[in-house]
């Protein structure tokens, strides 16, 4: 459906410049996603090489890196924190450009 945003409360028409900027933000997001995956491949063995007990101990669930409790797993914690920070920053940048009026 064309112009769907007009039917969503809080959204407005974007200029060509704003649309280009939003697409640039989205492209940077994909670059950051690839970077996080690259770091993850370096610091964590593939899940197929980790026993179920190790997976639970490391806080790795369904391929996601989550906060961990033991010091040896700190790199996974920091990578997950970086991932969350990148996602938040991209959302903030997108909202700065889009300027939605809704909460």
C-alpha cells in the first residue's frame, strides 16, 4: 500500500534529503551488524562446537550473545553490550531524522 505512513499516528512526510539520510543510517546499521558478527566469530566458537552445558553457562541462547556471569566470558558480555548500544544509537538517529510526534 502506498503512503502507509499517512495512516500511522505520529508519522509525517519526509523530504528526499531525509529519506536519503534514513537510508544511510540503515546502511550503517547493516555494517555494524556485520562487525558484531565478525567480532563474535573471533571471540566465540560456533555453537556447534559448544556443549549444551557450556552454552547455558556462557549465556548463549539461540545464537544470541547474552550477559554472562564468569570473568572468562566477559568478551561475550561486552560484545552484547556493544550490539545493544549500536541498535539504540541507530534508533535514536532514525528518530532524530524522522521526528515522530508519538511516544
